[in-house]
């Protein structure tokens, strides 16, 4: 094998690996259950006003996520999973301002961070990541 053939084989393998990596990265963000990491801002003040402000901010974000999900149901490949999540969410006490079950809910809060849980399509994940104070969306594996 000469240098030209070796270069062509190496180049071909490199292209196949790049293509495979691109396919895998697009598959990793399909619809799924996601943890949404949110920054609540600085919690230096332990006052009730600060807690109420953070709670309002999180409730507002949950309402926004719920609206995004409802407005983009057509982006889900598996709507039955969304329906299942919606049924489970209806059993929760938290409701949005229209007294409908929220399609996202808080699973943890500590200091100035909150984790919200929801079932999101790839399209909705991309939109949620752009919302204010959202630091990241990570698939629940």
C-alpha cells in the first residue's frame, strides 16, 4: 500500500467517523424526560419576600414551559408518552394560572438553583433552553 492509498483510507475512515458522530449527536436530543436547571439568582437575603419572588419566578417558568408544550404538541413523535405525563401531572397539586395541570414541576431546589422536570420534544427543548434563567436541559437517563 502506498502513501496515497493510506491517505485515502484514513480520510474515508475520518469522514465515516464524523458522519457517525453527527448522527449520534442528533439522536441524543430526541423527545424524552428532561431535567431543566434554573438559576434563581442570588439568595443572599433569607427574607420571605425573596422566597416569594423566587417562587413566582419558578411558577412563571413552569407556566411558560407548559404553554410551550401545549402549543407544540405536533412536534412530539410519541404523543402517548406526553399524554401519560399529562395524566401523572394532573395528579399533582400544582396547577398553572388557568387551573390546568402543569406539564412541568419542581423536583429540587437548593440555594439559588432549581431543577424542573418535564417531558419535552427536541423542538421544545431548544425553546426552553433559550428561556431566561434556564442554565441547561439534561435528558433523564
